[in-house]
């Protein structure tokens, strides 16, 4: 009977949180196709530990942390792969710089430019409307780190998007 209860609880957890975890993965990686895979992989990892996690105070925070770690791994892997491809096809000894800054016009592109921790803090705080405490729990960092990384991330977004775009965003919030 215990296995059936655990299975039912996990199924309910899955149904309730899968879409949110996939959305988090999408916002962290910018890859629609990878988002479902990352959310599914996170839930498989959760299922493997469900006997302990179901008793935890915040299994969703743990799930968000698993998604964040999987997304970080995917991003690092992609960066390494792009670097290897660039080295392979490069005919000049010049170092390849980052993407064209002039092409960064929308929020997703700007988010993609942030370092992972800043991006994760901004996404969890603003897109998911999590508290600083919940964000810290999901990422396994201190509340102070969440505050500083969110602040720095927002400042970088303003720099990337430009003062006018940032002003439009602030004005849009005031008009709500």
C-alpha cells in the first residue's frame, strides 16, 4: 500500500508541477525542445528519491534546483561544443568573441547573455515571482547572494536592452 501512496503522491506532484518546471527550463536555457527533456529528467531524478523527498518541507524547491542544475550542465555542454566547433573550423588564430551585441533586442536574448546564476535569480524572482528565500532554496545559495545576483542581473539587462527599453518596462509596470 505504501508504494501505491507514494506513486499517487508523485503522480499528483508531476501533474501539478511539470509545466512549471518545463517553463523554468525553457527560460534558463532558451531552448524550447530541451525544456521538456530537462523537466522530465528532473522528475525522473525526483522519482528516484521520492521516498525521502515526499517527507520534505519543500520538494518543489528541490525540483527547481534539479532543473537549474540540469540547465546549467546543458548550457556548459553547449558552450564547450561551440568552442570545439569554432576551434575546428577557425582558420585564423584570432579569438572568437561573443555574439553580436547589436542583435540583442528582446528580453530572451538579453537573459541568455547573463551568467547562469544571475539569469536563474532574475528568472525565479521575476518570471516565477518567487521570494528571495524560495529562490535561495531552489538554487542552493544564500538569500544575500540572491539579492545581489538579482540586482546585478537586472542592471545588466538594463544595460543590454538600453535605458529606453528599461524605461518602457518600468512605465508598463506603473500602468498596470
